[in-house]
C-alpha cells in the first residue's frame, strides 16, 4: 500500500475487485454458476439430488452433501499437479460446511448432492468466491434453501484492515480472514483467520467483511434474477398476484 | 423470488416452498410467489423431480426382481411396481412370470401409489390409461414446466393432441411420450419444445396455437388464483 492508501491494484482499502457472476453456464449440470472475481475465474456446478453412490454411505434421514474444490493445472503461474492437495481437501470441507446450514438436506433423504467447484484461474479469495458461486448453483438446481450464502474476505496489509485481498496481498500481507454468511438470516457459516489480529482489528475486520459481503450479495441476487426473470414476464405476474391480493 | 426473500409480512399461512420466520413469509426456491387470501406459496422454476403420491409418471423398467419391477422415473428415487398390483392378490413369484408383462426397457404410464421418506416410491398401473406404453417418441422436459404443458384444466395438452392427431402421455416426472402419425409427432414435439423454451413467457398459448395452426384465441377464462399459470 502506498502513502495515499492506494493498494497494489489501485483500489482503496474498502473497495472490492471487479465482480461478474453468471448463472446457468453448465448445460449438463442441474445448476451452475460462473464467477469472475478479480482474476479469479471459477465455475461451480451442482448435480442432484440423485442416488447415493456408494450405497452404504447414504443417510436415512437426509441428503449426503459432497463437495469438491479443484484447481485446474493451468490456473496458476506454475503448473499445479491436478491431484487434490492438502489445501484443496481443506477448502472442499470448508465450502461444504459453509453451504450446509443453508440447505434443507432433510427434504432429500437417501440421496446425494454433489457440488463441483472448479478454479480455472486463481487469485486471492478463491474459497469465498467458490462459496458465492456454489450457493447460486444450488439455487439454480432447485434445492430448498433457507437463504443464499455469500463469501467475502478481509485482511491486514501494512498494519491496515483492507477488504477483499488479491493474490499479492494474500501472500505479502500479514493476515486474512475469509468470511461467509447468510445475508437475510444474518448468520455466519464460515469464519477462518490466518495471521495475527488484535481483538479490535478483528472486530473491525468482521464489520468490513459484512459490508463487503452485502455488496457481493447484491450482485449475486442480480445474477440469479437475470437468469430467471429477464424480460419481465414472471416478475410482473408475481406483482399482479400481489396486487390482486391487495385489491 | 429467490431463496431467502421475504414474500410478505403478516398473518399468512406458509404453503409449498415457503417458511415462516416470525411474521415474515420467506421463499425457499427460485420461483414465482403466489398469494391467495391467506395462503402463500412459491411456484418453483427449477429443480429435479421429487415423487409425490398421486402423481402420474412415465417410467422405464430397469430391473425385474423376484417380486416386482424397478422403474426409472427420472428422479433420484427408483419406482417400484410390486407383482401383486399387476397379477392380483394371488400373485406368487413361482407361478407368475413377471417378464410376460414388463421386461427391462419397457415403458409404462403409472401412478405413484405411495411415497414416504423411508422407502422408494411405489407405483401402480391400475386406473384408466395406465399401463404399458407400446410405442411412441419420448420427449424429456423440465419437470417444473409440466404444469405449463398441461395448461389450465388440460387446455394446452388437449389442444396439442387435437391438432397433431397424436396421443400424448404426460408424466409429472418430466417425461412425455407422443404417439401418432409421423407428421403429427413432429408437430407435437415442436410444440413441447417450444413450451420448454418459453414456459415463462406471457402469451405462450398464442405461440403454441400459431405453431400448430390452430385458431388463435384466448384460453378459457382465467381465475385470479391462476395468474401464475401462464
């Protein structure tokens, strides 16, 4: 960060990177989304609910949620071995656990829901981008959900709390704090912390993550509405149903 | 509506895909909200087929077991048709040969007799029009769009059947079988594909009427409670 508070990529401390989201990009999947967040390019695809394989792992009272976060070999500067690394296994787990509270898994007993998060191009904050995209893919797949889930990261660079770290800041900075929450319920589903924060810094970071997350949620919403309600047709009928109710 | 959206606030009853949170009615699916008096529901626009009792489905036999048939009903659950439902109460696997009625690969129009969370859906072929489907062209649709294909009181599907001179069997699981003269089948399939693509548009009936060469006119009088239908 320079003396004017401008970051390596020209942003101020409270600015997000450019964010673009599209829903329904994978035709074969039941639900999918593509997110371009800074230099991140991530596709999330959801299959299911479908029959559970292997059969002995199925759960009698709810669906089994499977999640795979994977980075393509060409997603980073130096070729990445496509075999799942320690880091990818961890991120698969945290994405799964960040999404699970939003889902009504008990509505789909004895089935499996599979989420694939494929990183085509990687930048900082890919787990929160993955969560944001997966939540949309799940909604697109028509799985009952309490709320969408939004991810957003905050970090500490040169002793200052900044929103939405990029790759350089992630590596050079002194800490980062990925955060995911359900915006309407105001419940946290993922909170990780790397590096050292004082308690005041932590509180400030959490506040900032919420503010940033709400900005992301706005774009996430728009992306979903764009796929289903562009052209005005159904939304007006929603409106008219409500108007008739009032009449 | 998208998951998490508050549809209305106040004294309402939550219906399908709606949850009450305090006094807020919250949507659980991507879809259209519908409020009729006190009942709030969401008509979903996406999603896989989840069986419900009394649904009509088109199933394909995938396995013949000792006591019945297993059918793929385009869902995460396998439909099961017990031998008793076909041969009657005195069915016994030693005296009756199950393959004389259905073998692997056969299509059937069946009703979901019972379905609960603990066991796979049970099928039945007792009822008018139910049973084996000997031939026809299979068209798959998004299950959530089947109500558009059927239309108000079957208006749409009857119109397509009439103007294509075809017999059309519609499964609520999103599988449709069309049978009739080649030209008619082509027309009917086109109409079904049109509905698949434009299910959410307002003047769907007119578009289908134009495609079929049917007289263009309004569908039968719409009640306000059906405003989400077309």
